[in-house]
C-alpha cells in the first residue's frame, strides 16, 4: 500500500511487479512488530493457564489430603462403655491415592512448563518445536488427570449413593465433611482437565497460525 | 526506517526478486511430488488409527455389555429349599454405564472422523483447518475416554479387592466371569486412550511439518 505513492512515471507492467517485490522486504522488516504481540499474547495466556493449572492441582491435592474426618460411631456395649471412633481419610482408598499422585504430578508439571513458557517469553526462539512438545506433554497429562478425576468420581459416587446390588453402603451420611472435601477436590480436578484441554487448543491454534495460507 | 534503504539499492531487490519469482513456479510445480507422499502417509496412518479406535471402542462396549453373570448363591433355608440366584451386570453400576456411554460415543466419533479423514485422502484440500479441528475433538474425546477408563477402573478395583475400611466387600470371588469381562473391557479402553494420544501426536506432527523453518 505504501509503494503506490513511491513512483509515478514507471511503466505499468513494471509497476505491478515492484510493489510485490518491495512489499516482500517491507513485510520482512515489518514482520517482527505485528507478529510479536500475538506471539507474546499467546505465551502470556499459556503461562496464565499453566499457573491456573498449578493452582487447581495444589488446591485439589490440599483439599483431598486434608479430608480426614473422625466420627464417634457409638459406644462399646459393655463397661466402661468407651466411645468407638472411626476415621475416614483419603489413603483408605487406592483410587484417591492415585488421584493425589496424579494431581501432584500435574502440579509439578505445570510449574516446570510455566517456567519454560515464561523463559520463551523472554527469548523468542525455537518456539514451534517447543509448542509441539508442549502439546504432546499436555495431552499425556490430560489423560492422567482425566483418568484420576474419573477414578475419584467413580469411588466418590459409590460413597455418596452406595450400591445396593453388591451391598456397598454409602458412607457420606456418616463422614459428611470427608465427602465434601472429596467432592470439592474432584470438582477442582475437572477444572484442571478443562485447563489442559484449553492449553492444547491454544497451542494448536498458535501452531496453525504459523502455517502459511 | 524503510525509506532509508529504498533510494540506493532499489535495483538490487529487483535483481534478487526474479530468481525467487522463477523459483516460485518451479517450487509450485515441484511441490506435489515430494509433498504428496508424506501427506498421504499421514492420512493413511490417521485413518488406520481411527479405525483402530473404532475397533477398540466396539470391543470394549461389547465385552462390557455381555458381562452378565448369574450365580446361585445358595438355597432358601426353608422348604421348598429353592435355589437363590443373583445377577451381576454392568448396568448395576453407574460408573460402568458411563463407561459404555463414553466408549459408544468414541466409537461413533471414530467412525465419522475416519470417513472424513478418508475423504481428505481423495480430496487434498482444506487440510490444515481439518487437522486443527481433529486435534481439538480428539483431545476432548481423550478426556472423555480417559475419564471413563478411570471410573471403570476405580470401581472394578473395589470389586476385585474390596475396601475393608468402609465394609465394601469384593465381588470378584463370586462373579469371576463378570470381573474378567470388566477387566478386559477396561484394558481395551486404555488402548483406546493411547490411540487417541497417538492421533493427537500425529496431527501435531503433521501440523508442525507444514510450518516453514
């Protein structure tokens, strides 16, 4: 567009070619300023989502780990009629142990990748390879976190409703606080899964933006 | 900044430009032969993986649905001492119902996307957008299938081992065939999750191949 004001007396056939040729170097020079902001924006959103994933993972793990609840279930039928206490905690269930392990790994992963992504903000190079690797690891992490959320959800549902067919009684009528913790932690893990999906979509979007039309 | 370079070396870009312009049509002519095979290979592998996902989904659903087992648990203690039968089937557990629903959706999805991918093999256009969309849907499907595998796995583990803390007895010592079906179905769903991860990696690889260095 700028080249139309440059040369007036030039013949017409040459006029058509030079603008494109001139436009090319101009584009090359002009490229960093317009391309910079979207890339930066992508990395900023990427870092933000990774920190959000870290927050979700930490919250899910902390809420699950602090779910311990002790209840007095009754008293001994004989003297001295001492009370009977029973505890519910997450490590009574292998499913919830897996949940805590998976979310801990996700938290560590999100912290490391947030740092890498932040460094990429300062040093804008090797970005295509980095994004491709991010997608692969994000997808693997999504598989782990979604499976953990599913596992915890499945067990929590039995705890909440029971299953009369196999005589598994519900426990949430007794350990209410424990169940609230498990439910909250499960909800936060679902948010973590959604954040991982968003991270993959963002990476794929930024990859496809780099492909010439 | 651009105006300082325009005045003197104006002819140079024109000299430099023609070879590139000549090179461009050559590239265009030369492009189809080298670019064709890898793209085709990508689509062939993509179609193969989607058909594999379809097979996994169908097998997982069929094995789960046919897991019904009836067992004689004893006889009535009073005359006529008739036998007591009890059934175990997947729809006694909401987790396994969700599993069947999720894998059915994955099967349908894989069939549709295999058809779309196969059509892309015949008509090589709009591929970048298609791949980007495939990645997004594959990631969503991975979340659903991984969560379903986790849910079924969590419940199956309780059925296999029980949980003494909450008095949930194991059922696999009674319903052995039912448990074998659930375990097999769960294993196949894990393969389906791995296939979905491979699909995403393949798509990202083919996207990053399109990006000029």
